[in-house]
C-alpha cells in the first residue's frame, strides 16, 4: 500500500464513523430518533411529514454512511497484506454489512414520504390509512429490524472481529486496539438479543457502537501516523482471537 493510499484509508476510517455519529445526532435532535420508533405508526408518519425536505436529506445522509463504509473497508483490508485465510473474509463481510444497512435505511427517504402523504391526506379513507399503517409496519419489521438492524449487527460484528484479530499482530497497530475492537464487536452482537425481549441488549449495543466508532477513529490515526513516518508494514504471520449504527436503529 502506497503512502497516498494509506493516507486516504486513514482519512476514510476516521470520517465514516464521524459522519455516522453526526447524522445520528442530527436525527436525534430533529426527529427524536431512535426513541420515536417506539411511538405509534401514525405519530411517526406525522413527524416525518412535518420534517419536510430537510429531514429527508438527513435520512439520505444517514444511509450514505454505510454505503461509504464499503470502499473504506475494502481499502482497510489492504493494510494487512498477508495473513490467514480467515482475513480474506473481511472484504465480503464488509460489503454485506454495508449493503444490508443501506437497504434498511433507504426506505426512509424513498418509501416513508409517500406513506405519510397518503396517511395524512384529508381525503384518505379509514381503509386507506389502515393499509398505510400495515405497509409501514411490514417494512419496519422486515427492511428495518430484520435486514437493516439484525443482519447489519451480525455482519458488522463479524467484520470487526476479523479485522480486530488481525490487529493483534499487525505492525501498524497495537495489540490493545485489537482487543478493544473485539469487545466492541461482542457488544454490537448483543443487539441480536433485543427482539427476544432482552431490553438491556439494546443499551449494550448502543454503547458498543460508540466504542466501535472510537476504535475506527483511533485506527485511522494509527494509519495517518504510519503514513507520515514512512513506516512499511511487514507480513503478519499470526492472527489471534478472531471470532461488524447509539446502535444504528433501522426500524
């Protein structure tokens, strides 16, 4: 990996989690996200309609962050030039992780505005409103919870475990950074338990995503420092401890 590519990788590894948290904060401040997801569908649709084009733009931006994660992770894999076969899973895991989260999020700017308009249209019948709520609930559970959240948590955590394991012996990083990544990955995985009624799993998942974001930012700083000092990585021979957005609520 050339110095310029390493700088680009380091910048992206820092920027992506910062963008994720920026858009999350803006949605939290303007749309009460993700707490609003616990409200009735009618209230969510009203709030969405009231948000107007600016809210739709925020959802576009939020959906962009997992899309941007894909090329970032592809470049990040090149930081580890050699390693066990398990490391080759990093890129496909990252691609799937990014795609499922994009699929979960893009329904917000594309589907929800039309549902909100149909529901709030004074001329809509009660049957039409009931149909809108049914469609909204179906996409909430399937595209949001099942695809965006559950699959997103799973593949993000698996990618993190692979990369964090590689960090344990990579010359560009410190072993402690690998262990931090593994802890964050396990916390992200805890989100898979939330649909089974384990409420504190959501809290663990939210905290884990904060740690995950910081882990990526620190990794990016390591890459930029290495690029500025001209450090050239040597092949890693051992990768140990291998097992992939507040969590990224998609509902």
